C-alpha cells in the first residue's frame, strides 16, 4: 500500500489540529468560566475535538477545554450532516457526565454551544493515545533511496517528487515514550473502564480506539468517545444486540473507527460486550506495532474484509513483541471468534496485572473516595513501600499531583508528609525548585497538627539541603525557632533534634542568642525525660563548636552537672562532651575544674551496672586521661616550688635514689687479679697521712719500705668498663676480703655486702654495691661449693719451708657473691683483732713478708682444667725464689708463698 494512501487520514485532520492565531472559542459562553490557552492535542471521531490548556477562573484550577468548530462539518457536501455531527458530539458529552468513574473522562463543565463552536471542560489532558501513536508511527518512516540519473535536471525532479510522496509527521502527533509500567497500568485502566460500562452502566462502547482514549497529565488513561454507545440487554448481558455496520454512505465522522471494529458487527450487524474486548485487543496490538493498527482498511469495507481473513497470522507474528504474560490474553481478544474472547472482569485477573506498584497506583487514583483513616494508612505504609518499585517518571507525573492536592487537607497532612519527605530526599535541586518549592512554602506557613510538625522538623535537614539559602532564612528558620515555643513536648523535642541536624545552616549569632537559651529551657522543663535529655545533649555536643568559650563554661557545664539520669546512652553522651572539652584546649578546661566539677560527677558511673564493657572502658579511659593531666600539672607545679628553695641537702636522697651507681646488676667475678708496681700518687700520700706512716700492715700496704724509692700502689685491672676513674685513681683504695663463712677468723658480721666510698658524697658515707669482686672458686675432685667463692685449702701448695704437701677440703662458703671489697683507708683493718699473719707462722714475724709483697707482684694463673696451678709463682723484688715459704693470712683468707 502506498505511503500516501496509508496516511491519508492524517491529511484530512491537519486543519483541525493546526494552531490558529485567534482564539476559536471567542463568543462561546464557556469563556466566562475558563481562561483558555493554546491547543495541545486532539481527540474524538476523526480527531475533530481540539484540546486546549486552560484553568478555571473561580479557583485557578488547571483543566482542559475541548472545542469543536462547526465549520469542519460544513465542508461535508451533503446538508444536514453538520447538524448530525453536532448532535452526536453533544450527546457524547452528556453521556460522559452521566458515567462518573475514575477510568472515565471527568467533566468539569458541561457542553456550551454557540453558532460556531461546541466546547466543554474536563480534567487536564496531556494527549490522546492517537496523538502518541502517531508520533511512534512517524518514527518508522524511511527515506527511499533514489538512484542518481545522468541528467541533473531529471534527477532533481525525481528527488523532489520522492520528497513530496514521503509521509510527514502529522501535526497532531505528540512526542511521548511509554514505560512498560505505564502500558501495563494503561491497559488495566481501560479494562476497568469497560468492566464498569458493561456491568454497571449496561452499555457497549462500540468505539474503543486510540482517538477515544485520553491520557491525563497525571499519566492516567481515560476512556471517552461515547458517541456510539448502545444499551445492552439487561436480562442477559452476554447476549448480542443489533447495531448498524460501517457504511460508505454515512459520514466517517458519524461512524466508529473501522480499523478497530469487531468482525461480527460488520458481518452480522450485531454486537455484544465481547465486541469491545476485540477493540481493546486491537488497541494493544497497535501499541506494540509501533503505533500502526493491524487492520488498515482506509475507510474501505472491502479492504477490511480482506485483511480480516489474515488477521490471525498478523496477530501470531506480533506476539513476540508483547510481554509473555500478556500474549495469551491478547491473542484471544483479537480472535475473530467472539466466544474465545475474555470478558473485562476476567482480564483484570491475569498475572500480567498482578503487581504491588500497580496496586498502589490504583488506590491512589481512587484515594479521594476513601475516608481519612484509609488515606492515612495508605500514605504512611502502602505508598511508601511501593514507591521504590515505581519509576521516577511516574513519581512526578502520577503521584506528586495527588500528594500536592492532599497537602491542603489538614486531617491527612501528617500522613501525606511521609511520602512527601521521600520526594524531597530523592528530588534533584532542579526538580525541587521547579516542582516542590512553592508547595513546601505553603506547608511552612500554615498551621499544622502535632504529628505534621514533628515530621517536618525531623526531616528539616533534607529540606534545607534542597532549598535555596535565601528561602532557608526567610521561611524555614522562623518556623524552627517558633517550634521551641510550642506547648507540646513532642514538638519541642523534634525542634531540638532539628537544630542538631541543621546547625551548619544556623548562623553563630542565632545559636548563641536563640538556640542555646531555648534548648536550655526545654531541658529544664523536661529534666527527668530521658528522650528529651538525650536529644538536648546531642544538640549541645554538635553546636558547642559554634559557641564562645565563656558561654560553654558558664552555661554548658552547669547543664551537664544537672544531668542525673543513669541511662547508659545519656552517660556516654555526657562523657563525650567532657572529653571534647578536655581534648580541645580552646575551651580552657582547667585541672581545678576537672578535679572539682567533672571527676566527682563521672567517677560514680564507674560502678554503674547498666554500662556494658565498651562503655565502661571508654569512661575509664577518659577518667585516666583527666587524672594524668592533673598529675602532670601538679608535679610540674611542685617541682617548680621545690627548685625555688636554696638548700641542696634535701635533694641528696633523690640524687642517691636515681644514681646509676646503685642500679642492680647481675653478679659477676674477676677472673684474674693482677697487682703491678706503679708510682705513687697524691692519693697515696693522703693515705699515708691518714695511717700515720706507722704500722707494719700500713707500711706493707702503701709500700713505705726504705729500700724502695717508689711505693707500690694497688691497681685492679678488671673487665667491667663502667668503673669510674675516680674510684681507681682519685681515692685511696681499700681492700677488704670477706671471710668464706660467718665463723672465719676476722670475719665481719652482718650481711657482708660490699661498700665503697663515692666521690660525690661525704667522707664518712658509704653506699652498697652489687658488684661481685670475688675470684672464682676452683674446687678439687669430690669437693663442692659455689664457683664464685674464695679458694681455700683445697688447692695443692708446695713449700719446702712449711709442709711438703697439704691437702684438704674447701672451707664452707656462705654465699657465691661474697666479693673482695675496696676501701679508702686502713682504719677498718686496724680496728680488727690482730691478724694471724702478723703473730703466727713458722717465720715468727710477718712484717718482712708483707713488705716484700708491698714492693713485689703477685700473679695468679688459671689452668685450662679450671683449677689453680699447684705451683704458684712468687716474684719478690722482680726475682724468682725457688725455695719459697708458705704463709696463711686467715683473717684475709689469703695464702702467701715465698
């Protein structure tokens, strides 16, 4: 079929759909009630109704005005057709007024007539389904490829002719793209409309086609076009009734659309309610066929009959484009056999229409017919749960207009605000400014119920996020501050929460002068209410950074001191505020304030049984930090006070306590002890003066033999490097050799711990030392004792003067850590009883030997086996004496060989 013939019907309607420079409704009485705007769509038989945007003058309610120009019918050549079409259209409007149903077009104002026009007003209309399908059909146009010819003029002529034959987009086409849910809900709405007409109105529509289906600005599909309705047999609704077939002898404006007419109407001149179901099936097929109907008869009955024979094949080929759940129902509705078609009541029950989102949209369309309780339940629960399943396009197109209309109803305002807040949260800034801002201003400035005020305040942070700053200052903040003055606890508590959520949007001056005094007042009035106290503490915690230091210390701290509720959450909020004051030094929380005002309030909570482990640990951590700060402050203060005193003697104990000389160290010994000859020093001269230069032991110790020009000085070569130089050179050393047991001759009673004089203290003060100066003990076979004790007679010593061989067990050792002790004078040795070295022995006198030892050198060598060599080496005055004598010094536990 040529494209020009296919779209011939659109050419005939261009005049009706074209815009006019002057208002066509001038002179019609309807202009007294409505302000009529530009045309936006067209509908009705052959699209003869022009639809204009309008609003009602009495209340500025948005609506649409349908206008029919009678001059369109005058172009029909036969007389009386003008009157026929006019009466047909007037009766259709009267029928629409009689059928009041949510799926039937709602009439705002009845039809008005003058000599030139018919007009009536209805709910706001976006377009007819025919307008939208014409747009979809026009998108399938393809430009034919015209082959180039040799002659340029001929080629240009053929291209111009081809351009003239191309179908152009109809003027009545309306650009719009359907969502899957829109189509599903639209088909369901048409099914409900037919069910109402069939089973409640007892009429057959007879002209269900795209030009009779109107789409409102809310996206609701409405059934109109009541020009050809027929009354059903009320005794048998399923029975057929006679009806006229389509005829070429009658004007096409006065007949139903042939492309959507049921086959039994044309073949048998009878119709039933199932005839409308066939028409609905053909509408569904046209929607999924890119706007083109399956039957395109072109107002020709012969073409209709031919195409009807291949209808089953056309439907079968189209099925893959339809949703699976809708395929079976559509194929049965488009069947030529009327008995195979489902009724409108059965069609509503198919699985395709079972959808929670569809159910919510259905209830929303009839919500005005419900009572207040049903409305509130729907808005608060059902709609909130279904909105995530509904596309955003339908949010603004279908849901928001209904919510906006309910905002003026104070009885359901609190429930309506629940989904409104969801809109505010999900809206973009542009959507909010263009679609919601004006409506929300009405909400701010009108009296509200307690629950509505609480809902607004609890979601105020979402509103401020989308609102312009100037509107926040002029509209929102006054409402917030006035909420504190309310008499209900719920509103006051919600206002406190709102301040905590939007404190960033409140200037500091308002916080100091408005917010804090009002929050304190709320706290004082509800000091025993845990919820309000917790909200107040949350508010204080968030806004305190915007307060002045003096205001925090003078007003916030006393408020915290009055919190007496032992609730764990309240305690933790209080602790967090105190910790914030403690950590941030700008608040100036002093240790005196912590000790007197903070700790006495927090410490009792440490034994609160309601705290869990984490809360207890956090509380204890804050307390420890405060106590450490107090301790640090007081220690520094006391140290400064002590330093201001002149006497240094009071620090001596502290210096002695922290001296490194008294640090505990593990015991150790000196493997080898070597006594070398060295020159005298000033320290030795001082020792001689102390000893008076007399006495056999003193002369021997300090080397005052007249035969020796240089005195001998004892130097200990040891392996520990930390010994101070002053201990070795500056002070006169003293050796005190502890006895191996408490009963040894010359033993010193007591603990026997080593002492030495420190260079930094007085001459009579001594300190204990843990340094072990004892040489290792080398025991013989079968002997026992500590490895650190002084060797006794267990060592084999050969001496021709005393014994040929001496052997015996080792002396008992009292401790493995008994050391050789050093001293700075010989007074302690003189004070003891006379040593056996000086009074006994085979030689009768020990002074010669001591003097020889004082000018000589004793060396003790250790064998590899760990025992002392049985033949010790004795050097006297640098010479070796082969005939050496052996002498013991029991008090010193030393055996000398000569």
